C-alpha cells in the first residue's frame, strides 16, 4: 500500500482546491490506498491532478463518478467503511523553488550543521573537564550566533 511519507509529501505540491481535505482522509487509510502509475478502468480510483480531482467509487454496486471536492470527500468516507482498495493516480507538478531560496535553505542547513558540531565539541570538552576547550568552543558558538543574528538584519 502507499507509504504514509509519500502521501504527506503531496502536501508540498501544487494541489487543486479541496485536495488537502482529501489527502487527510487518505492518510487515515494508507493501508488501503495503492499508488499507481497509470489509470486503471473498473476499479475504485481517485485521480488528483493540478486542475482538479476525479473519483470513480462504488455506490450501491455501481461505479459513480465524482468531480467536486465535497462529493469526493463524502464518497471516500463511505468507501472506506468497506474493505476495498482505492487506487490513487497522481499527476501533480513539483512546487517550483527559486534558486535563491534553495541557496538560502542550503546556507541555513550548513550553519545548523556547524552549530551542532560545535555543541558536540562543547559536550566533549565538558565530559573531559577541559575548561580551556570549553571556553574556546562556547566563544566560537557565541561568535557564530552573533554573526548569524547580525547578518539577518543586514540582509546578507
């Protein structure tokens, strides 16, 4: 069945209206949702695309088509009272991330990694009872934090 992480990753894509609520329902039933890479006929199916959703779900032993978010949500709630598998086809673009945002994220990740490394060195100095190393690493951490704080306000 679908990996819960894979399903939650969809929240960072460009979703059609109402898809957030649909994904919330699917997340409760990941053990009965199967992700597919092509559309299958005559099975319980949900298609989520950039501009909308379509569900084909059984209602009174007949496959019904739903296209409005509220209809899909209600039909899914009814569907999951049964023990059938829902097939999910997704056709969503990735959320475009500008290069400068990616670079900023990388810079912050590197800074956090550096700070965590210094904190480990501080812990190590404490474990060894090395007062000189402790003072050195705490000063370095303070300098890095000050540099980070001042660069936030300078727009650097």
